[in-house]
């Protein structure tokens, strides 16, 4: 919230819940930003994120959006957007903030590891998002940054025999899922004596690996009684200049990543019983049953209107 405020950005959350439910959740979870009620999912539809995978027959969940962020300026123009098709995996607000600022830098509390080679190449790895804390669900970004002195470069695939392409591999505990690496744009390079155009990176380049944790991680950590995990980043690369290549390198950077607690509704915590992970949850104290019953009644009434409309009634307004 402090970073958003520093950049002049206000945060609003929109859901299909009614105002009474949102007020209860705001107090129960200690929410510090404005939550807006869109009971008919009209705004959700206008922004094009209405969850079309959930049909009218699934009345209880019909109307929810795909989770995501929109960056809207003072004139109401969307300047950036980021959303996901999976409800359980969400990007942190840092993703939209970094996109807005046009740069990615480690936050004050983000886990960071770095090394400097004799030729001046600096390699840094940091986990961006969540204030340096990993929780179940929200997606984080593992950034591996190369900073190379002028005249040096590293290679992308494909490469001829005798040259090593840049490769990054992550070792993580069970329950941490790494997605496909996002590589920066490369530049074509003509290597003397090679009848092919190679792809290289030079200057400062970032390789990004999105990752997230699921409940398997929490159970494994609870069994080990550890408040953190280790991410091991194995980096393979070969540095060259315009005339020669140097010995291929394999470097390892280890990040110690603290684990955060997850917000769990009180009714779900009771339902989980022995399956809950002790010490890994912050229970949101609110009368969820009452709000869910009200939501179910509202959705049932909406579905009834839709059915009446298909039979020649007034239809769904």
C-alpha cells in the first residue's frame, strides 16, 4: 500500500458480493483499501473479465470475474491490465506496479542473492512480490538479472557445437510450481567463422520465472517446523566478446524465502479440521454462513428470472 501511495495509485477491489458481506470481510481481514459491490456483475462484464467458464446452472458462483488488475488513469482509460484464467493463482500488485513504472527492482524485503565475476559480469537473483513472503496462491516472479560490461554478451538457443547457451534451472521444495521462463528480447549476432546468425543478450537483461505455492508446500513445511524454504537457482552460461569466448560457467544462487500465513474464512477453518496446517493461517472472523445464504438466495432469484425470460416472461434485467 505504501508503494502504491508513493506512485499516486489508489487500489479498489470489485466483487459480486453485497455491501454487507464486503464490510464484514473488511473488518475481519483488516483490509486497508476500498471494496466495491457489483451484485449484478455489470462492471465485471464491462471490463471483459466475466468468468464464462461458470455457467448459469452453477448459480452460486455465476457472476464472478477472472481475477486480475486494471490500471486506470484519471480519464478512465485502461493503461495496463493483468488477469488469470485460474482462480487459485493470482499475481501480486507488484506485477502491475512494475509494469506501470517500466522497471523491476527488488523491494526492500525481497530475498536477494548476487555474485560478481572477474570480468565484471554481475548476476543477481531475487524473488519479487508479496513483500518477500511466499504464500499459497499468489504468483511471485523469480528474476535472474545479468549485468554485463560493454563488449560482452551471452547466448540464447540455438547455438553451434562448442558454445553454451544460457540456461536457468530452479530447485524448489515440493509444492512450489515454476512456470515457463520468460526470456528478454535477444539481438542477432554474426560470429566469425560460423555460417549462422546467433541470438545474444548484452547489457542488463532479466529472465523471469513465475512461480506459486500450493497446499502441499505448507504441509511439508509444517512437518519440518520451518518458517522458510530455500530456492536454489542454477545458472549456466558462457560469456563472449566479438573475438573470443570464455570458459562456460555454472553458478548457483540460493534464496531463503520466508513463508507467510494465508487468510482463511472461519467456516472453512472449522471444516478443514485436522487437515488444517497449524500456524500457517490467519482466520478471518466473520459470520460467513449468513452472507453465503444471502448470496445463494440472490443467485437463485436471478436464475429464476433467467428461466422465466426463456419462457416468454420479462427476462433478465
